């Protein structure tokens, strides 16, 4: 390496896309907030037998009105999969946000992540942008599932929003009962 080589500009890492602004979240202990704006449905009405059977956990789903997905709780990002994110709160609640049904088949196409595994997030912080047109073109429903993946560790997980009601991202929709 020559003397002046150390002053050469190194190739920069590609910058993460800029995230939109956070939304106000009705954050409280053992409360999960809506990850998107849209119409709430019971978990049992999700058009997928695994989610509808509450195999992954209890919670709800929302038919989205737009494309930004927000953190439903504050905590540590434990997993990111393009179409899904797992967040563990300090109190042990594990939230899974899964965008669409069978969207794993899309191999990340149509999803832009704003956070990575190991990041700390606040409820209402943008975590993923989905492109609904890509999900539709792939032939998948775009409902956004919100599940407490460690449901078995609690007395119950209850839907607190009225089914078929419209909610804003950040509104309280699920409560964990200890």
C-alpha cells in the first residue's frame, strides 16, 4: 500500500432506506398496538390454517390500508425475514408481525426492511414497507398478522379492538393476560 492509498475514499456500505416517521402508539404494559392502518379481523378469520388455528400464537390480523408496517411493541428485534419481524419486549412478550399469507414464497421481493436483528425498536416505529401490488401480483392475501408467539406462557391473549373495526397504526388491539 502506497503512502497516499490510505487517504483514498473506501467504497461505502449501501445505506439503509430512510424510514418514514413513527406513529403515536398507545403503548402500555402487556398491550400490543396495530402494526398497520386497516380493518381488524379475528385470528381465526385469517385465510391460512396455521394462523387461523392459532398455531403460531393468539392475536389478530389487519387488512391494511397502506404499506408501512410499524412495531407493535417496544423491544429487541429478534428476527427479520423480509415479510416478517419478531420483537421481544423487556417483559418477555414475543410479538410476531407476519405480512401476508404464503409471502415467504416471494423471497423478499416487495418488502423493504428498516431495521435488522439486534436493533432496539419503539412501538410505532416503522419496521417494514410492503409493496401491496407485488403481494397481489404474487397471488397472496396481504393481511398483516399480529401474534403473541409465546402465548402458552400467559393466561390468555385477548383481542381488545372490535372485529371488523378500522384502526390506526399504533392503536391498542391486543392484550396479554398474565
